[in-house]
C-alpha cells in the first residue's frame, strides 16, 4: 500500500466499498470546491440582482438581499428608516430624520418628540429580506430589454428551425443517395469546419452588406444556417437508418420528399434534438457576429444589448445583473431538464 | 392523455407543412426524375455555404492585398503585400512598442501568453476532474452536470457575472476583507486582470474538456486495471503506464482543440475587461481584427484581413494536426 | 394482369456484371421461386423487377406494359423485405395505410382494405401497436399485410423468412402458400433455402453467378437437373459424384464404369454419349440399393440416425471422396464395415465434366418420372 497522501495515488485509486481513505476525502474536497467555484459567482449575481439600488454597492456586502425597514412616523411627511440605536448599553429602535456628518437626528417612532442627535457609529440599520422586483420590471417596461428579448427569441427560433430543415435535407442527400460528386460535396462541406468565423468575419460582413442584410436580424440568421457540424451529425445518424425502409416507401408510392418528411425526419428525431439544442445554445449565446452586423438598438439581440447596457449603466449593477440573470434563465432551465441529453450528445460528438 | 394529443397536434402540423411545400418539390421530381432529387435537397445548403462561407474565404485574400477604407473589394486599390509588411515591420518582435503596428504585436503577445496559461490550466483542471469523476464516485452525474453548466452560458453573461464577482464591492473583496486583506480593484490591475481572464476562461470551458476526457477514460477497459492490480502495479505506475498512454490520443485532441479555441479568445474577455483593459493588457488578436475593421470607424479592412489570414494559417495548421490525430485515433 | 416478361436483362455495377442476359417469362398467378447461392444475383433480379434498381440493358414487361422506366409505384407491385422494413415510428395501421395515402385513396377505402388484410392475416388485435411491440412472426405478417392492401399485380418476397426461427418458418411458409391460393396473384419469392423453394414453388428459377441455370417445377429440377450446378444445389444431403467413363452403349441404356470393374447402367439417350467418354455419375443418397456382396465397395465411417431415417457417411474403397447414403428407419452399420452399393439405373445422373451439362436421358424415361409432378 502506498502512502495515501501521494497525489498520484489519490487520483488513480479506485474506491473500495466500506473504506474511506484520504484519497476519498481529497476527491470530495476537490469536487465540492469545484462545485462552489462554479455556483458561487452565479448565485452571487443572482442574489445581488434582487438587491435594491441603495444596497447593491454597500461594502462589505450582505449575502442576502435586504432593504432598510421604513416606518411612517406621525409629524413627518415621508416614511423614515428604522435604526438600531445603542445608547448607554441599551438598544432600541429609532427612526432617522436626517443625517449631518457623523451625527444623526433620530426620533422614537412610538413617541415622536424632538429629535435627538446620536453618533452614527452607535447606530446600525434595521433590515429585512426583500426582493427588489423593480430591477426586473424596470428593464422590461422602461428600457429596450423586451425588444432585445423578442429579437433573441425570434433569431433563436427561426434560425433553429431553418438549421434543422436545411441541414437535414443535405444530410439526407448525402447519406441515402449515390450521385455524381457526392463524396466531393461532403468533403467540401466538412472542410469548412476548419474555417472559424473569426477568420472570415471581415469578408463575411462585406457579403452581408452586399445582399442588403446589414443591421437586419436575417443578417445574423441566414449566414450560419448551413452548418457543417449539423450536416455531419445528421448524416452519421441517417446512415444508421436501413435503406430498405426507403425502398419500402418507394414501393409504397411515396415521393422522395415524402420519404424525407414522413420517414427520415421522424426517425432522425434523436439527432435532430441534439442539433436543436446546439443550435439554440449557439444562437442564444452568439455575440461577436451580431455585434458586427447589428447597429441600431431596436435590432439588438440580448447579448449585444447586455453589452451595450453595461457600457451605458456602468454603475447601475442592479439593472445589469437582473438582465444578465433573465438571459441566463432559459438556458439554465433547459439544461436542468435536458442535462443528460446535452452532456451525452456533446460527449458523443465532441462539439459544442 | 395529453402526450398523445400533443403528438397528434405535432403530426397534424408537420402534415400540413408537408402538403404546403411538397407540390413544387414533387413537380421537380416528376420533371427531372428521382435521381436528380439529391441535388435539389442539397441546393439550399450549398447556396448558403457558397454565399456565406466560400465567397468570404475567396474575398478574404482579396481584402488582404488591398488598401483604403472602401468596403467593396472592387473599389479598393491594390497594395500588394503592404498590409502584411505593415503588420510584420518590427525592430524587435519581443517589444511591441518598436513595431509599426504595436497594437498587433501587443495582441499577439497577449494571445500567446493567454494560450499558454489557459491551455495548461484548463488541461490540468479538466484532467484532474475527469480522473476523480472516473473513480466511480457517488453523485458523479451531479458533479459532471455542475461542471458542465458554465459551458452553456453566453460569454457576455459570464463576463458580467465575473465582473460583478470581482468588483470593488464584490464578493471576493468582501471575503478578502474578512481575512484582513485590503480590497483590490482586480480588473484595473494589469497582473490581476490577466490572471482572472485565464480563471474565467478555465471556469467557462473546463466542463467541456472534462466531459471529453471522461469519455476517453471510461473507454479504457476495466480489466486492464484489474490486470495491473494483480501485477501489483503502484498507483503511480498505473497512471503513467496505463491510464495516460491510453488516454494519450484524447489528451492530444483536447490539447489541439483547446489551442484552436484559445487563439480565438474574444467574447468573455471583451466583456470582462471592458474591451481589453486596463490599457491594452487584455487586447487579443481577434479583438485587434474586430477593432481595425469595425471599431470606431477605422475601417481598415485590409489590415484586419491580413491579420485574419495570418491567424487563419495558424488555425489551419492546428486543425490539420488535429484531423491527423483524430484519424490515427480511429485506426 | 400479373404476367412478367424479362428479355435480355443485364445489370452491371460499374465494371462488375451481376446479371447476364436474363430471359424469363412468368405466367399470371404462378408462385415462382428464385433460388441460388448468395451473390448469385437473385435479389438484384427481384429489385430490378420492383424498380428499385435500373437495368443496364434489356426490357421488363408486367401485364403487357413495358415498365422499364416506371417507378416502383407505377409498376403495381408490392414487396415484402427481408428485414420487413416496417416504418418503426408508425403504428401497424399507419404502416398499412401509408402506401394507399400516397396513392390518394379515399379514407373509407383505405380503412376497408386494412380491415380486410388484417382479418386475412389475423393481425386485427395489433393494428394500433408499433412494430417494435410485435414479435418476429407478427411483424412478418404486417409486412405481408402492407403488400396485400396495395392489391398489386405481382407480390415480391425478398427472403422473407430468414429472420424467423425454424418452427415459425415452417408455419409462415404454409401461410404464404395459403395466401397464394386465396389471392391467385403472381408471387415471386427469393430465397437461398432450397426447402422453401421445393415446398412453395409452382416454378423454380435456379440462378448462379448472374445466369439462369434452369427453370422448371420443383420435381423437374430434382429429377432432371440440367447441369452439375443444379444437381448439386437442389437436394439435401447433396448428390454424390463419382468419376467414370462410358464403357458400353446399348439401346436405351449406357454403361458407366466408375472403377471396381462394375458397369453401372444408366437410362440415357445412346445418341448423346460415346464410348470412352469421361463422365461424372451423380446419385442422390437415397437412390442406392444396398447389398451384401455385389456393387461398389463402401467403407462406413460413421452414421447419423434421425429416427425416421439414417445417413451413412463413408468412402468407396480406396478413394477419399465422401459418399453419403440414405436409409429409411433405423440402420446401424459398424464403423469400418463394408457395404456394397448399386445406384438405381433410372436415378443415375450423368454429366459431361467439361461442360457441366447432363447427358440427355433416354426418351421415354423422363416422362415416367414426370408423372410425380
């Protein structure tokens, strides 16, 4: 038995039932630490997005969203904030009238009389848990967030449908027919996997300008519909569908398109689902290309809009975080339900 | 009860769509015959590929050899290798300030450093995580899912989340203060900001590579380990002589893939560092291309394309290596 | 209606020719079996008739119409595939309806035909199930049902029983034969199993390396194989072959010497043979008479008893070629023991070893044998 603290031993020993060694503890520490590292920044952003504007920049911050408790005190027009005041070792709740330098004017909310002056280091705010829903409702109602959201949903939905159909048609042709040039076309399509958008973005922009789709949602939908990843994925799957089914359909007087639509498409559903998930993620998260193509605010997608927001409201983190969280939510929900599908799909194809 | 109803509804919808579009397509079949149908099925894909992939590739080269600020290649004056000369003119490549395009060389050096650290860190973290998850640990599926979760998020969202986490009033500073360390504005410090760009990148992508490595580990036959155990191999020898050699091809593919993607770092770093800040500490090569072509009305399309072509060559070489490795892995 | 005529059909995949000049006429209402070893081109021929493969040269007529350029649907054929090729995502009912929907039949007509076919094949209880919920035999019947609802001029079967277990195969064989009697439609059936061919066919077409070797009723082919290939392919266990020469020609009989100084009489046409001609003499295992002292000396190696019959394996004395003999009932010769065999003269097949063709039979003899059919 080697020493348990050997890092190599720790990584390679398989677990034996009924024995908990140092290796297991270290493994669990790594996994739990990793889990915290993944979840804490996200959770922190989520919690912060519920904090009111006044609270969000408080340092040191509170973990949970809290807000000062307000109370209406007779004799004062506006509600006053409640504070815990410690005077002569005795603690009680008082309402703050105003604050002047290091002194605060406080009154007893129950017996309002003449305000007393108290040192600010003797007071601390009385707070309660809140959810600053206006962080969410304001962007939806006052800013263009809803437009961005609508654009993103439109782009994601339309692009995914078109991606599925266009690539499934091509994959059908490349998997179930023999024709002149079939192999050459397949190699040509697959070879474009090697050219990332970042390399051709300048000329691709020219083409989009040339076909008149600049600053247009279709300008970000159309150029990436034909996907070599999609063709490859679907073709490999369709190759596993027996040719006899297609022949049976031909004997059954089905046209070639009907074979595609009624036989091939339903049978390719698992691969189509994987491609649909990919496509939704690509489109929803896409940033650089929309950033280049879209120039007017009413056409921005969520990601471009978020980026623009953070430039404009550089200090209004409560809005930025709320919108960030809103755009992260759909992906999170989809992942929550389809987690197994997605991880196995991606592990199986080595693509994302 | 409701599932079949939804299925019927989907069926009806699909049927309806089919009837809408099938008449002209069947007309084509009637006119040209069954054998010509694959061409029709390929047409939409090939047209889109032609216009938006092959045409740009062809134009990219044209751009790189022309100057001016006109968008259309035909309107642009031919300048030969001027763009490349401008990019490559340099007294001392190790100090970007001495180069004519100092921004370009700053970006190259930043990218190289980033690639180096990011590849090493991601590979290490992903490998360790995959090895641990492969040890038949309880709740393996849960951890795999958690580590994978960031992969699905948008780079913009990740940039913003981390920006907030690292903020002057953020959680990290609060934690440091608890330990008695004075708060730091991490993203305005050259060293810290570079460090956190790598951290965020590892955080973002490690789940993907863990998944690939885990698949590779799980493909190693269990009886090899049993044989090694019977042969009294120490854990170190088992790792070095069995696990890593058998995982080798996967590791190489992950390495190349990681390099290809690291070279193209842009989105999350752009958001996190407010466009490459502080100064040009986090300005990378894609950002250089973007800014030359589209940023603040420079419209230096020729220079941007020349830089793209240079980067494309590097990526192409990496991809070809990856393909060759992939083929060797299959055989 | 369902008459099929192939004239000079050739099929080549690139440089490889898989069918050579196929000429065949099939009468309406016949059950025809294409049989041959794998790779002989029988499935390709069936697929050509179906319209799933193009022909490189030649013509196809169905019911007097030239269908060479027709799609499968226009040929009015239906096909049962080896894997059944049921659409896995559709219920049995939808599987049956699919072809009729494509041909734009009325809903009520489709429903009536499905009911009729389901009743005929006893698959009514499964109409709303998916194929994966059915057993192999049920799938098989659905596949046949899908062909029946189309009411085709010709049914095509491509090795439809090869995925069934032995017991089910016998049962389904009988069922298909019954269907043929009821429907009286032309059926073309491809198999590599000679038992299926012998038991089901009105007419057998034996194919080998892309050529038709012989066409005829099962017993015609069994009794009078035209060449060595057909003789060896049909009949189980296979026909024994003895090398010999023609030693004498008499009126209506030819004597063959296969060694051992015994002249084997064969009922051959004297005009078709000459003295001294080297020949191959073929005798099926069941066509020997055994005796204790006279005939070809046979050394027993071992025997297989199947209860109702016994096969004895051995060699002729001094030779290495294995000879199989068949005896009804129980029979237990000792290993190493010696028996004497005499082939039945009217059952002795004689072939020219160079051309592989059978020497012509004496004129009256085949006719007597024919009466079995």
